[in-house]
């Protein structure tokens, strides 16, 4: 059973492993281990002070793999699933096994959706994202950016032409869509 202090049984005995793998178990004999004088070896002591660890409270339904009967005793709570990205994550865990590519592709897609949701959330906050200062574009002018980009030994020289497209295109596209929406609203209000 998972998450118990008991050491799992080996699928093969020590003698079988030593016969099959040269050098296996070389440190099993205490005489061969240099740390033995400082070490108190008790094979029955697991270090755990519990039979099954105390479970962390689940404040909201967490995503869990369909391979596991329950959540691990301790789990992360720093990024609770919310919005469309949370729905995609929950669907991925509910529908697909962790061994399927669809599971991981949906999780990747939910991360991208979460990035867009975060950007949109920042626009309605008191401190919206600033693509000019946060992407480091200003350092291209003030910190020898152009001369450092033209050096021969840069590893990222191949994808440099794509940087403006990857970084700037979503912002330009978003600004264009916002402009079109505002323009349409203004035209309709004048009628």
C-alpha cells in the first residue's frame, strides 16, 4: 500500500539480484561501509512516527489521477484551478490516464489558457501588465542589446527572429481586437 512507513518488499531476493547484477549490494555488509562507526543501523527502524500520515484537508475538489484511489497526504495549494484553465485541468485528470499524451497536452493547453486569463485579469486590476518593461525591450537599447545579439557565440541566435513574433504579436493582436471592439461600440452608440 502506498504512503505507509513499511519498506516495500523487493521483487527479487538479495541473492538473485547479486547473481544477476555484478556489484549489487556492495554496501550491504557493514564492514564495507566507511560510515558504519558513526551510523547506528537498525533495519526495523523506518524513521516514520506514524502508521499512515495525517492527511492535509482538502478545501476544494482537487484534481487527481484516475490511477490513484486518493490524493497524496500532502499536496500543493498555491495555484488552485480556476476559470477555463481549471476546467481543462479537471477534465484532463478525470478523463485521461497519466500515461496518455492527451492528458499532458490538455495540461499544457490549460497552462497557456491560464497565461491568457492572468493577462486579462491584470487589465482589470489597479496594476495591469506592462509588456514594454516586463519583456526587457528597453534593455535592448540601454544595455548594449543589439551588439550582444550580434555576437557569434550566442546559443539563442537561431530563434532571435521569432522573438518579436512570440512576444509582441499577442499584445499587438490583443490591442487590435480591443480597438475594433471599442470602435464598434462607439459607432453603435452614435446611431
